[in-house]
C-alpha cells in the first residue's frame, strides 16, 4: 500500500529521488569534524525562533502604550509565556553564537575558497538578514535599551549623502522612534524570518551543488564520500543534544544573563541611559563605529567590518589547498583575528574613556589590517611553504590546478583567435 | 505599407523597449504610495508646536520639554555662562553665540546629540553625551567629538517675556 502511494507520487513529483539525492544518499566527506555541525544547528535555531515567535505574536501588542505591558503580560499571565519569551530571547543569542562559529569554521578551514564563493556570499547575505531581524526584534519590548538602540541605529542612516535626515524620518515614520516605528518593526520582524527561510533554501542549493568542504581542504575523491544518512544524521543529532543542553541551561537557569537590566525600564524618549550597549553579538561592530572619530567614517567602517568577509575569496591568494590547517601564518592570523574580535567586543561593552577609545582604535586598525594583509601574507606563506618542501601529493594537486587554469586560458585564447 | 520584412528586428525591438520602459515606470509609480506611507502621518506632523512657560526656571536651571516627540533643552543662563559662551566661537563647528541664542539669557537647543541621536546629560559646563562621549558647551556647541555638529537650534519665538513657542520662528 505504502509502496503504491509512493509510486503514485513519484510519477507526479520527484519525491523519492529528491530525498535520495539531497538527504539520505547525499555524498558527504567522511572526515567532517564536529565543526561542520553548526550549519545544521543554525537551521534548528531558525525553526525554534519561528515557532516561539509565532506564538509570542499571539499575545504581543505593537503599540507604544501597550507593548511594554504586553511583555509583562506574557511573562506573568500567559500560560508558559515566560518559556516562550525566554526561548525566543535566548534563541537570538544562540543564533548568533551558532552563526559566528559557522563563519569561524569557514574562515579557519578556507571553506570560502573556490568553488564555494557563492555559498559564502549567500551566507553573508543571511548574516545581514539575521542582523536586521535581530535588531528590529530588540525594539519590540519597548524598554530603554530597545528605544535607544533603535534610535542610534536608525540614526546611522543620517550618513546617507544629501537626503540623510529625510531617510531617517522615513525609516522611523516620525521625528523620533515612535509608534509608527514600533509597528513597522513588528511587521518586518514577522516577515524577515520567512525571507531568511527562502535565503536558506538558496544557500542549501548552492551547498548541494558544490558539496561540503572538509578539514583537509582538498576535494575528496568520490570513494571518500559517505552517505549523509545515517552517518551525519546521527552526528548532527548528537551535536544537537549537546547544543540543547547548553541552550536549556540558559533558558531555565540564567535567562536574564544576556539581557540588559535597563530594558526593564519602559522606553523614555526624554532620558538616555548613561550606559547604552547593544546586545553582545553587535558589540565588536559597535566598537568599530565608536572608534572612528568622524561620524560618516564610523558608519562606513562599521558597514565594511561586516561586509569584508565577502572579499575573502579574492583576498586569499595562496595556492596551498585548504585553510589554516596546513598554513601556519594563516592560522596565526586567524587566532589573532579572534582575539581582536573579543577585544573589540570588550571595548564596545565598557563605558568610553580615553584609554578604551585608544584600545578600540588600535583593535579597529588590526581588524582591517588583518583583511588588508591577507593577499600579501598568503602569497608569501605559499612560497615559503613550497621552498620548505610540501608533500608530493600537494605539489601534484597544485600543479594540476595550474595546468587546468593554463588549459582554460589556452582555449579562451584559441576561441578569441578564431573570432578575430 | 512597409511589410517587406515582418521579422526585421527594428519594429519588434522598439515595441519591446517601449513596453519595458512603460512597465518599469508603472512599477515605480506603484511603489510611490508604499514608500510614501512610511513617511510621518498627518497626526505626527500635527505635533509641530510646543508652548513653554519660563517662570519656573531659575537662573542656571534647565528644563527639558518635548517638541515633535524630541527633547528640547531650555537653559536659563547666568551672566557667567553667557560671558563664557560669548567668549569663544566653539571648536569643531564654529558659530557665534549671538547667532544661537535670540535672547542671551535663554538658550533653546534640541536635546539630541548630532552624532547618533542620544540625549546628552547636563554635566559641568554644558552637556555630555554618554553614548559616545561627545561634549557640548553652554551654547550647545560641540567641543569634543565624535558629534560633527552643534546641537540644533529649533525655530522658536518669545510670545511674551515668560512665554516661549517652539516650532515657529
């Protein structure tokens, strides 16, 4: 019976072949480590956020007079409202933690390199969507941090040439962040996750076309791939178990640890809290914004600091396959960059003093320099590694890649020759 | 009649281009109401003027009033504050104090930091914005970045000695 139904469907819709091609039999490198779990985890967190968010929206009111109280209503009166809200708030942090780890893995193992550039760029787009969604969601509780965070960030658009002031008023629908702003942020915060789902589909289509990278950085022969199911379904599920334990510790035992106390004060447009800080996941970028003394320069630097990752496929010019594993200088750079990120995060968190501003400026410089010097360092590292002697297999690989490029160039030249 | 070359590209290309342009213009026109709906609505625009009673503000004191939802600082300056403000022209965005205060005794400025829109605190002489560390003097002029411009002076006029209207010069 079940067989008949499946046959009936398969004659009309490629269900079985899709499941085989993209889920069960999807070829996956056998040497993937647990660092390759985080894409799957990001998908799970997205689903968690969608579900808790939809149920929260059934009780939330997007109106300046009611939104703060409706959060209290959710926390105190709605059945399990506290759980939905804590899951959603913790989920936002979890989402960024998972995504940052996912990106760090990509950078460390050089997964952004050819042929995975489009995969990396669709991921970059997803990061921007995630940031926008998180930012708009943070206004909804209508606390002091919500209000002033939204004020500062919408003000960034004042840097738009010529029509900056009008753009800010247009974004807010008011002269200040107000009722119009809150309502549109709610509408967009509800819309964006579905846009993200669409973008995730594109990300996965790109992934399934180029397949996963792996810790060696070398594309494996077909015999070294194993089917996704059961090998990686079980590995992903194990990782999910660990993730859910950590997530639950935050949700059930320390749900307020990632929330700013000032956000328990209703928004007051007349008083800015003495110490306004964004959520932890925006701190490094916020520190870069604060480090540039010129306003427009600060906005540009902050935008660049997020977008620079997209340039990595062009910046990394080494022919040594893979990422940090076989490239000591790249590895050193990677860890320096991580330390610099943490330092920037700290600078973004503390109250600005002359000293922290200076540290922030140095860290900002290091941040941009670490991208700027990738081409030089990767090229120098390559010749150093070759001089020092690489395993014969790697040299063969590099030569064959060089041959292929030369062949393509030759073909192109011949084609052009025929035409002219 | 020129029907010799019905498959000739010119006529077809022209029609395709024309249709694309008209279609594109139609889509752009359809976006106008959507984009415009996000601009301030009439009730928001109606909050344009605010009246302030000055009797309760002692010399050296400051009141914060709401105008268009934004805070406006009304500072009753003492003779020393006036003298100090008139002595310099500011640092980052030079402007004479006489241009900023119609009546030197009263300084009326928007309490919105020109950097990122936080509300500065009255601290020491002038204001300090705690968001990013900008400092303003008692004329609302920026003396220490990152703010690029002085605190904005809104349009205002005095109805009588003790009555101030913000929103109209």
